[in-house]
C-alpha cells in the first residue's frame, strides 16, 4: 500500500491529479454543452470499447463522425467497425442501430433521473450491449459517476493485490457487481480519493507497474476516456 500511496503523492506533486480533475470536468461539460448526438457518440464509444482497445474504439467513433455516417445505416457502421478491428462488430453494429432510437432526447431522459444509480439501471435495461460496467463507463464520461465504479480488470486486480478481495473474480450478476462496487468505494475512501479520480489513478499505477515510464503514463492520463 505504501508504494501506491507514494505514487499518488507523486501524481499530486507533479500536477497529474489536477490534470485528472480537469479531465473529469471536461466530461461534465460534454453533457452540459453537448448535443444529443454528442452524448450518443460517447455512448457509441462505450459500446465499442468493451473488449477492444480504447484507441481503436476512439478511431471508429471519429470515422463515423467524420464521414457523417447515419446511425441507421448498418452496412456503413459495420464497415467502420470491421476496418478498426472492433471485436464482435456484427453484434455491436446491431446494438448501435437499436440504441439509436434513444438518441433524440437522451440528455433530457438522463436528466429526468435524480440518482446516478437510476440512470445506470435505465441504461442497462434499455441499451443492448450495456452491462453495469459499460453503463458506468458511459455515465463517467458524461460526468455522472461520482458514486459508481467502473469495475475493469485493473480495478479488480488492484482490489485483490491490496487484500480487499480474496480472489480475482469478475462479477457475473448485478448484485455481485454492486457488492464489489461497495468494496471499491471503500478502497477509494481509504486512499482519500474520489471514486472517479481513483479509477484514473489506479489505471496509471497499473501501467507504471507494468513497466510504462512516467512520461508515457502521464501521456495516457491526458487521453483517457
């Protein structure tokens, strides 16, 4: 734990924690200032990045935007996903087509729920391809995951490495996800970090532990979504 605490102190002294906070503010501004289409493009990204690198998902979303591809054009969407080596591109194409019916008015719809967990429940029930992790990722990227956790591999491994859980198990049900989420929230509190900030910090820490040098880690932090 001491090594992680030292890493956090290093991020604070170098201004990287502030960088993370600014990144999170950008997410909030996306929802405040963005259009329904902007929000839907973020949803599309979170659908694509599941089991695919975020670089490939970002590139695919950018191509859809740059080419002005209709969200109702399955062949063109499928072509972009395949071109960018998006895993399960056939399934994800259909998820996008189905989800597009919710694009118009999505900001108003999400704003109609008071609590973050209510927003997440609606997404999981209505957006095919979204589990709790994907829905939380999307909400974080539009400024709505202050009390939720994106239980990605690096988070679960960290919980195990620091003895918050006894074994590495990825949650297979909603109730198991929520239970593990509560453990992560405790972990973040013990680190004196807000949950959304802790997610970025732990990702950077996992990168550093895998041999990525500091400059590269900080570069990744600037791009993270």
